[in-house]
C-alpha cells in the first residue's frame, strides 16, 4: 500500500518548525508523511508558546495533499486550523484534531485489512454463534466507533447549509449577472477574495503580503433562494448569502464588493 504524503510550505519558519522569523524564506517540503507532519506540528506548537505577542513573523504551515490547501498558523500562542470551510481566522484545534482533518481531506487510499484477534472458548462449552460471525461483529463495531469519532472532529457547523430552493436557469443567470464581480474581506495578509463570474464560475483566493494571492480554489455556483432571500449554491454544497448588491457572506465571513 502506498503511503500518503503531503506537500508542505513552511512560512516564516525554519525547516524543522523550531524557529520563527520574518526573515525566513518559504520552505517547500515535498512528500511529507503524516508522522513527519505531526512532528512538525508539535514543534510549531512549542514555537508558538515562545513567540512574542507583537512580532513581524506570521508562522504557518500550509498543507497540500487533497482537494484544498489547509493551513495551520500561530495566533495568541496557540495553533489555529484554517480551511475554506472555516472563518478567516480559523478554529483552535489540538494536534490530534488537526491530523484527523488533514487525513479526512486527503485522497482516500486503500485501507489495510484488519487482522481479527483470536477468540478462545473452553473446549467443553459449545459456541452459540460461529466464531467468524463474532469477529465480523467486533470489526464492524470498531469501524463504526472510529468513523463516528472522525466525523465528530471534522463535521462542519450545523448552520452552514440552510434549507434552499434552486432557481430556474433563466433566473439563476440573471442573479449571477447582478452579483458578478470581486469581493474581499479586507486587503491585509490572511484576508480573502471571491470572484464571481456571470457563467457561474467562482474563484476563492487568499491574500499574502502586499495583497499577493497565495492560495486559490475554484468552485461553481447557481442561483437559489433561502428563507425568501437570494443566494448562490456552491458545488460543495454551501450557500453563499447575498445580503445586498455589494455584500455577500460565505463560511461565516462577510465580503464587500471590491472598489474600482
């Protein structure tokens, strides 16, 4: 079985994540295993504790290995996990929870076969159920427990997708033409931008220093109604709420139409 690996970018960090400095160039680490990633996260957590409250360095680890770029950054001496499905500031997670989310976003590999444990019974006591049936039941119970645990860690907030009704194609096209344009949460490093095209293409971007785009993600959208208000349904699916002609909300972040 091929071991899943990830491509990492260490920003304002040494290659072992044990030192943070604004003078550090971005380090690219290809083919990093999940165990190596965990070691880097442990080192980053220790670095976060000693990072001054006011610092020019903004250390973070960007992780590519699945459909999106996931980011773990330092804020107030703690680790915060950032993806397109979280608010711009991210959420505070411990290392085990971050690893669970990274594994969930990575392409699925063929799981290794579980080796059933031997079940012994006294020779004089006949089994009421076949041994294979007991072992199969035990394996199924373990899988259900593990899947439930991972889902509890990675499930999105329950209010991300409200009830909606898709608009007819003509009304959807009209709505897209009305809201087409560029929107942004701000212009500083870490802020985000949405570009909506009249044909339903949507581009998500994140700003680095001096408004350079350091991450991007493409989606498609179509018109919808939610609670009687216009919205755009992404192919995730999530609802992009249209507050007014110059304001939209996605994943809890408010975007304002970019001034020309």
